[in-house]
């Protein structure tokens, strides 16, 4: 009995130490990068500002065609007070994969990949104070789309208390009682819905897949700590972003495009691009190579 | 050629054995799983018929390997299980390490001389000349290596009387 216990303890000990092996003595120096956030921020969509100084019929129309209808009566200061003119409406439009990547706004809702028809951030301010919608008010938004489908996309709201923003449909999470349908209708612009909370809005649909895949990114030559890695699924216009060099929840069998972006200490831009079919869990070996801003932009435009 | 000579020497050494012996000599081939390096080793096993054994040993990872080094140290081996000609044991080892090509390494804090500690387990089998296999984990460098070798015993107290064929 004593020998058996010793033997089992030995095995356990070996398993523990086995998990802590190091190749430090023979590893080559890895290429190191700095955070790409400054570069990505310099490329992201500007927030459009609309000064509303009097009543009108609307809508407010963004650069990419987003239309917004709303009234001053619905807006409240943080202390609950109503407001007077003027106030400002701020809008960010992210419809292309490129813009979602620059803004680092993946389309993932509570761990599940989402099919997306676009993301917007709609905010209102009065004298620098962020406004909210009074219940039971709603703003109408229409998001441009060439081939919208009836009863297909749902209204997802962005939870900004986590990073990256997490998408969810349940307004009760914020203590709001939902009175609108929560499903996008179709109009002449594209998808239209009444939203009951300002902030990030996404026209999304959960991708049904009983099996999902994981991509793990590794490199023999590059330190991936400060590399922004994205997986784009063109079939569903889904953007996924790696956390700790791992992307999970990729629906089985879909075509995936991998794009990694980094900037070194000298400000040189680096990238890695690959196209993969997600038919298994995979370890993808990354080797970053330098690229011009114009060429990287072309790659992102062609996703 | 050099490796062949070492193996031949160990084989001949192993041919001088006795069930009564308490001292054994052995040699082994080594492979470090993390540094992907190949080496050779030699050892003396005191109390070789006892369950607790004392094993001074020497290892040398060859110059063509990624890590070229030698280590001299002492192991304590504790037999855990024994079944017929098979035996399993755990071991601890403390050693002085001389890392010859440490300057080639990018590892922070790499230095030529190091003190190492190892934990491991092994199995041996056979009569007379025994085969052994060991897995050992180097706590200092966080590396594991494998050893595969032969051990042969020499009759205790009769080495002067019996002349071993290996030295003829």
C-alpha cells in the first residue's frame, strides 16, 4: 500500500513538472512589437457630430446612409432632467469588415459568433453630459443594406463595461423594460428598428452551429503579445478578435480569413494574412511581414 | 565512431556482473526533449541490489547538439516496484553543470556554471546486464531528458581476483 501511494505520488509529481518545460536555452529572439492601437485608431471611422438646435422632421443621415429619427422629449440628463435645444447627436458607422477591425469591434455576443449587417454607435450629449433615453421612448434607426431579409436580424446592444464590447439583446441587463419588438424590419434603406437604449447598436443574428472550432496562433519568430489578430468570416460578415492569441467559437466548416496587424518600435507596419477552412481546431503559425499602409488597406478592403 | 566505442565499452563493462554485486557500472545515451540535444552518460551504482541506491554520474551533451554541456552529480534512487526482472524507481539528482556553449543562447541570465536539481523516474529490466530507461526533469532549466542505457555489476570484493574478459 505504501509503495502504491509512493508510486502514485511520483506519477502525479511527474505530470505536474511535465507541464512546466521550457525551451529558453535554444529559443531565438522573437520579433517584438508595440501596441497597434495608435495605428488602428488613426484609421478608424470618425465620430460624426450633428448639432440639433431646433425641432424638425428628420431624419439625421450619416455619411454611410444610417438614418435616425428621434425627439428631444425622449432625452434625459444623467439626473433625469429634460433638456432644451441645442444638443448634439454623435454617430459612428461601422459597416465594412475593415471598419470593424480598425475599431476593434468584433461581432461576438456572450461567446457566440454573430452574423452582422453592421454596427453603429449612437449617442446624444448636452453640454458635454451624456444623455439617455427616457422610458418608454425609442429612437428609430435605419441601417443601409442592399439585401435585407424580413425578421432576420435582431437588435443587439453593446455592453461597454467589458472589452471588447459584448453584444446582447436583453435590455433588462441595463434595467430597461423592452417595449419594442427587438427584431429589425425592412425599409427602403435596409434594416430598420426602434432602439430603446443609446450606445452601440448591432444588426445581428446568432450563427447556429452545433460544432465550433478554435484557432490558436503561435509563432517561432514573432512575439504575438502586441499583435492584433482578427478572423473574418465572409459568409456571415462576422469579425472575431483573438484574446491571448486564441479565437474560439468559429462555426465548423466556414471559410475564414485571418488578418494580423502589428507595429514595431520604429513605427513600421507588419501584417499576416491567411485563408483557412475552419473544419478542425487548428494552430496557425504566424510570421509577420512588413507592409505599407496602402497595401494593408487594400487587403482589408478586399476581405 | 566515438559513440560506437562508448557503447562497446559499456557492453563489455556490463559483461562483468554478478548477482552478489553491490556496485554496478553503467552507461547511457541521453536526449533532451526541450533543447533537442544528444548526449552520453556514465554512472556508478552503489548498493545496486538494495532498494535505496546512491548513483554518482556524469553526462555530456555532444558538441553538435544545440546545447553542449557536461554535468557531474549524485543521484539517490528509490525502488518503488519490483516484479521479476523488472524494477521501477524514482530518483532525485543534484549536479554541477558546465554549459560550454552558453554564449550561443539568447536566454536571459545564461551562465557557464550552474547547479542543477532533477526529479525523475526510471525502469530497469534484465538479469546480469540490465537495461534501464529514465525520464528526468531538470528543475533549474525546466527541461526534461530521456536516458536509455545498460548497467552491469561487478562482484563486490572480488575485482582483484577475477579478471574480467572486457579488459583482456
